């Protein structure tokens, strides 16, 4: 049985509007296609309480492919049939943050968004960490490095960065939107960081 929600958006007869209602108490039931709650709800706006039978479609299990580096594994997520998912949405799969990269639907195509009931497979990549590529320059030499950082970590042009045993200064950042020569970019939007080694030799 699906987890019972603690609140719902319902029509309030006093406020004459859709408001957030808190479920005070109730009995639940579930069939193959429907989840019901028969109980007492309280309007979050005017505090009016009343009996209400709430009917929701039962959740369905949707297959998920989680990719990280060169590996992929299968999992699934429980969603309501009418729930719309989109590319770049974040999900929590097996206690890991993942980001949707592609949605495969029943017609065999790939879409940027779809209702859960129309989805065959959700393709994702782990998003608790992202891989950031770095071009490290010293004189006329360049080496490529990769670091793994949280997706929300920020990198600033002209900041010092540690790459393994190398200390370097970021002189520009290539993002999804172009070259950045001033300011910051979050890790998940970075295509490549260009940095100049401060001192030392490549190891």
C-alpha cells in the first residue's frame, strides 16, 4: 500500500478556493487502480474541518536506469499515474540523487516530459556527484584531469583550485551556455575548466 499523504489540495466550502488541507484522521483503502482515504480534513487557511472521502489513483512502479561513469543499474520508482516527469528533474533512487536524462514512452520514442502511466523507462545519471573535466596548463604543456564534486559546488574564475597534487588558478570556464571569463559557474553546468598551474611539475 502506498504511503498515506499528510495533506491535500482540496476545494474549501468556506474559502471557496483550492487550499491545502491537513489530514487529521482517516481510514485508507486501496484497489489495483485506486487509493482512498475516508476521514477528517482541516483547511490550512480558515481552519474549517469536515469529513471528506478522497480518491486518488494508485501509484505504479516505473523502471529506472541509473548510470554512473561506465556502469548502469536497474531500479524503479513509485509514481502516481498522472504525475508528470521531465528531463532534468531530480529523483531519489536507492538513497542517491539522480537526474533524468531521457524518458522512453510506450510509443517507442524519447520525450522531454511525460505522464508516469505513459513511461516505459526513465533514464537517469547519478547526481550526488558530477565529474568535472579540467584542462591544466603549464607553459606549452597541457594535461587533462577529472574531479568529482557535488553538483551545486561553485567554481570562480581567478580562484585557486587543487587538482590532485597540482595547484592552479582558473582562468576561464566552459559552461553549457558558452565561455565564462568572469564570475562563477556551478559544477553541473560546467563542460570544462581551464586552469594554469602555479608552481611545480606535472606528476
